[in-house]
C-alpha cells in the first residue's frame, strides 16, 4: 500500500512524499536545519509520528510532526488470491468489494473473509 507522509512544523505543512509499506527501511529526513536526527524511520501504523531529534543550539525537542495519509487499500481476490490497490476515494467502507480479472470478488486484504481463506490455505 502507498502512504503520503507530510512534514509539519509549528505553523504549516512543509514537504510531502509518497512511500510504499512494502519497502523495508523507509525513512524521512527532517528539514529542520538545527535538528540532530537527520533520518527518521517511517511509522505506517499510526496517523502521525514525531521527530525525536533535538535542536543543536537550544537543546529542546525538534517538534516536527509527520502525518500519515493512506492513499490506497490493498484488495485480495477471494478465489485466485491476486491483489490490487484501490484508491481511498473508491474504498468507501469495508463492505465494498471489486471484481477481479478472474471474475470473482476482491475484498480488502484485512477483511475477515480474506483472513479466514488465508488461514485455511485457500489463497
């Protein structure tokens, strides 16, 4: 799945970048020139995370906030197990499904039905 990470300072939004959660070692770079921590591991499982660096001159916490915005939801076919990303504007709730190229139903990959089919080894 893809996520947009946006850096915010005290007053406004700064940089935004798109990251994939399938890539290991995703990091963002704090743009505060006084910050002692140049790379921060991206945390996809929260709505936001803070820079943990300190400002060189003052010694106070950096206080840069990074917001996490999920751009798509992964769907899995209930028959063939193939996956596809569905944009958030099309994924209105957990009860919506899409049709797979094989003609069967695709549901959000974290849905109860998909989890059950995986547990049974059927997909």
